[in-house]
C-alpha cells in the first residue's frame, strides 16, 4: 500500500475508534440513534485497544502518525478519568 493511502487509512481507523470511545464516554451522541449513552467499560476497552495499537506499531509509524495517535489517546484517557470521577450517577446503557 502506498504511504499516503496507508497514512489515511491509519488516521481513519484511529478517528473511528476515538469516535466510538467518545460515544461510550457520553461526550457525543450515538450516531445511530442520536442518544447520549455512557458505558465506561466499553470506553476503557476501546482505549485499551488503541493503547495496544500504539505498542504494536511502535517504530513503524511516521512521526505525524505517532503524534496523532498519542494526542488522541491522551485526550481519551483524560476524558475517561474525568468520567470516572463523576461516578455512576450519569451512567446510561
């Protein structure tokens, strides 16, 4: 696969996983039903998946891809901790 297309696919994958995680954190509405749904367990699972992707691709990403993944992951982790602090009061499934 050519480098430009590969980078675009990688970015799309990370953005897709990020969007799903934000939905699970209750930060954005579910794209299918328009509802705000919060599922911290699923959010953690997707964050763990992105962390694994970071570890498995170490040394194989361009500098731009690495910065992008690190930035998305840090943002999601901070949002996850923020939601944990709020407790289960807002939990919806």
